[in-house]
């Protein structure tokens, strides 16, 4: 399995820690990037690939940080001009365009779940793709609509379709299929405010008759870090051992 950590996105709260990027924010003494890597490493045997912003690699040596934390991780750089997470993911296509499974993790969040069990459930259900969801209606998140048969019928970015909000964890049974679908989405110029995201890639898979399912978690297990308020909330949870 290939595990792609998307850490190249621009965070609105980067300046909250003396100008250092969000990935270096220490939560209860541990940098966010280390916590995300530790989550990825719970999947035994997975090849971890981390996408970082080139400017942050140059200024803050983020690539060095990642390789100190995980010497086996592959690091790829994305220019600041890259148009969204899906484009960043495609920069890793030399590693992803294979028959191997693919797991994509957004780095601006913490998800308290047993990833191995979640992936096992997707396999047991014979899905082509799956994602972890939580409950929300806020337009800062991406969403999927789920049919009565339990399969995803539509996906959208920053547009509530239902209460099934993406927790930023996506599994694909075949990395090649994700790469092909992402390229097709970009070819169709299916952008949101000029950027291309991962969740809408699911629409291309749906058109290709893919079976996509969800694994819903309690909101307490999902800790997004997309605003100063959310960062403070996560820090407070760790301080109190929540």
C-alpha cells in the first residue's frame, strides 16, 4: 500500500506560531507532522510519501524533519502555485500509478481511528474506494451523498450535499484508478474557486461504476485544524487528556 500525506496546502493559521508552518505546530509537545506520520505508520508495510510545499522545505527544512522522523518516507515538493490537493497528489503519480492500494491523508487534521481496521472493512465490503466521514453541514468541508444501498452517489467540495462530511482520509483499491480519475477531473476543469480537490475525484469513479463506501466516525474522533479556534481546541483537548 502507498500512503500519501498531503502537507502542501496553504493553512490560514501558519503565522500563529512565530511564522512557522502548521505542520511544525507542537501539540502537547509533539509536532503535527509527527502525529500524522505516526498515524500512517500504524498500517504495517505501507510506503509513506509526504507532499510538502517547496518554499517551506527550503525555509524550514521540512523535508529534513520528515526524514528524521521516518527515514524511509519519500518526500516530494510542490510549488506554491500548484492548484489544489488533487494536483499535489498527481505530483506523486510515479509512486501511485500502480496496482497497489492507495491511502490519502490530509495533514491538517488528526483522526483517532484504527486505520488498519477501517481499510480491512473497505476490503471486506469489496469496495473500489472508501472514505472516513463525520457529521457536519459547514461549507468549509467536502461532502458525499450516500444512497440507500450504502454507496456514494455524488461528491462535492465546500458544498454540503448531506451530513456526510469527509474527514480527509481516502482509500483506493487501485492507485492507477485514482490517478486516471484525477486526471479526468482536471481535464474537465472541475475546479472549485480555481483549485482541484481530492473529494470530487470520486465523481469520476462513480461515472466509471465504482463502488464507493463510507466509514462514519463520531465527531469526537475527528480533530480538524483549519482555523485558529480549531487549533486552540485541539491543544486544549490534549492538555486535558481528552
